[in-house]
C-alpha cells in the first residue's frame, strides 16, 4: 500500500500541481516515512541487538528512517500541518 501510494504520486507529478496532488504528496511523505520506520524497527527485532552495530547497514537504515521525517521542508509535522490547512480552508 505504501509503495503504491508513493508510485502513484510520483507518476502524477507535474509542474504547478493542484491542491489535490499536493495533498496526496503530503500524505505520501507521512505514510512512507512512518512505515519505513516501522519496517526498520521490525527488522531490528527480528535480527536482534547485534544488528544495531555501527558497521552494519540496518543501523543506518533505522537511523535514516527516524531522521527522514524530521527533515525540512517536507517534515512530517509540516506535511500534517499543510494537510490540515488544505482540508479546512478552500
């Protein structure tokens, strides 16, 4: 579902998007980043604590998934704020 949402937004990307496409892009960012973190956390549970060693790729994937949602200008909070404003105001 997450991958389908991301690919749908990417397929429909264009210059000067309308409000609907922007809202779908904001929703895709939040969904993809939240689910990436859940997948990475589950992989760490499956692989155990040794997977968090600095030289292993799972540590980097988990760290990137946690920090990706905080990066501006498309941070998770900014996207949720924009989605809320788009839904409230016409």
